């Protein structure tokens, strides 16, 4: 059975997380560090890294490897208890719409473009990348159409929760040559 860090179920912690989430009015967001217990996270990481990934390349839009989220991980994120946690933090009820694993290496990226429109909702991003140096790129960046941008600086075993309204979009920053032999792996979960 998969278990999240029990401290994220405590009333005081939820209250603090909710406060942090609401501080940025343009892109409400929060990063929950150490989201899973060590044992659960070790299983998730092993499962994700063993999954077969297919190269996705559309040069004017994206470059990365992608795979489906294993069933046991999908079940955790679609569980009523997890949905209640998201409700407590965001104040709204969301249902999981899509899940995917994306792995980025040197020269990979995603771009903002007119052909890709995300429905307003919540992004949940599980970071399973070991010791990532953001000087190498790979940050998930939210933009709001006014020129303002909001990079997400996460770390291994963290869950980012970010709200997207109709004018907010995200991209993954180009991975430069500092990422030559490294891989940035993220589980992207969209809830609407």
C-alpha cells in the first residue's frame, strides 16, 4: 500500500500549506517536500525508472521521453483520500483527468504554442529526479501572459500543486549541456 508522509494529514500542516498555496494570487502553488514515506517513495521510484519510455519529438513543441503511469501509482492519485487532501489545500474539488511520466535529458524541452491548450485546473507534479541542479535547465515554469513567470523549484520526492486559470500555461525549460548524462523525471498529473 502506498503511503504519503503522515505529517501532510495533520490539521496544522494543512493550514500552513493552504496559506502558502494562496500567497501567489496569479499562480497559486505549493511544493510538498518529502511527500511520500521513504519506503513508498523507493517503490515508486523503482517502478518509474523501470517503465519503458517512448521518445516524443515535435521540434517546434517538445522533446522528451514519455511513459504511462503504473496502475498502483495511478490508483493512489485517483483515491478519494488524495482528492480530499487536494480539496483541503485548494478549497476546490478536482478529479484526476490525466497522468503521464516525462523524462528529460540533454536538449529536451517543452514550448508554449498555440496548438496546445490545457483546461483550467490543477497540476500535480511528482519529482522523482535525484540531486537535480537547476543550472542545467529542466525547471517547470508557469507564465501568465503578462510577462511574469513562476519557476517551480522542486526536489526528489516532492509534490508540486499549481493552479492554472485560462491565461496560465507551463513549459519545461531546455536542458543544457550540463545535463549530458543526467535525466530529469517528473510525473505530471492534471486535475480538472
